[in-house]
C-alpha cells in the first residue's frame, strides 16, 4: 500500500487512525493492523505480520487489543473480509472468535454480449450517487461489502458514473461504475430476468467499456444466478467474518 492509496482509504473507506496498530519486536516493527471505522462497526481492513515473526501470537495480540479498545469505545461489531486463499488469516480470525457470516465473490464480465437496444416505454438516463440517494435507492448496507457501501459510494461520488433505466414514474434499474470498469452498484427493482440490467451493460459496452468487475458480491445483494445470466463469471472468494468486541 502506497501513501497515496492509504490517504484514499482514509477518505473513501474511513480508515480510522485510532483503530490502526503496529506491533514491535524491540525497535523493529513486525506487524500492522489497519482498521476502518463507521457507526455500524469496524472493519479489519488489513492485518499482516512479518514472515520472520509468524505464529508467535502477534496477529492475535493485534486483534484482541483492538477488540478490548472497541469494547469500551464502540462500536461493538468487528468484521473482516478475508480472501479464501489466505488460509493462515482465515485460521487466525477463527481462532480469535470470529464467526463466518457469508462468502463474498468477485465477478468478472468480459466483452458483454448484450445489445444496446431499448425497452418500450423506458428511458436510459445518466444518474449520480446523489440522484439515487435522493430517491432512497442506495441502501441498505447490510448485504454489501465495505468498499461498496453507501458511505463509500458517497465518499467516492465524484469518481463514480451511472446509468439508469427509468419509466415515467420511477427508476427501475441502475448501475454505478468507475472509469476502470469496476461496478460499484448493480440493482434492479423489477423482476424481468435481468433485461434492464442487460440493457444498461449493453449501453456501457457501446460507450467503450468492454470489461466489468464486481468485487465481493454478497449472496443476498444480487443472486449469483442473475449475474451469471448476465454473463458474469465468479472468481476469487472472501470469507466475511464478524465478532463482537470484548475485553480480554
């Protein structure tokens, strides 16, 4: 992580300085925990221990120290989104009392096949994060990963574009995306087998966006079957762990 990326995470993910810790061996830093904090809880955004100091309790000490602090100051919920491939990290969170709540999945769509057609009586319009918020269409946060939550979208809104399908009465589907093809939010409010979302993706393809990636999709956020019907393919998985802060 570069200094610039760390500064962006402070702004976009609400990395909280008092929830960040460094472990030392003498004068040598050998472990780090970076925590992001919101009213809903604290995310263990990064945790790492130097390879020469693994399996000596440093990771556990960092997690329990943060838990002890949050048991007094709050909020009590602590969470982590850990790549399944990082088995040592998964074992660490399990050993520290974290419970797996869900599997989050990266989805990738390359060269969408949907055509940029039109649906009768509907319009494709540009939409912003503020537009969706004003219409009450951004939430809830309970079934999305930290980096695509309402707080993150709001903090990053100047870097996010969007398209929506609208009728005369309301917005019926929308996609929020970044310039590099990252999908920040993909939502339909109509049961149509994904037709509206397919149209939006087709319009983006016609505009020059030929690959999309939807990171860390929660199974309750959007059905995997719908994503695969749209042409997305599952990739890496993450274990969503959660625990309640307690004094040790």
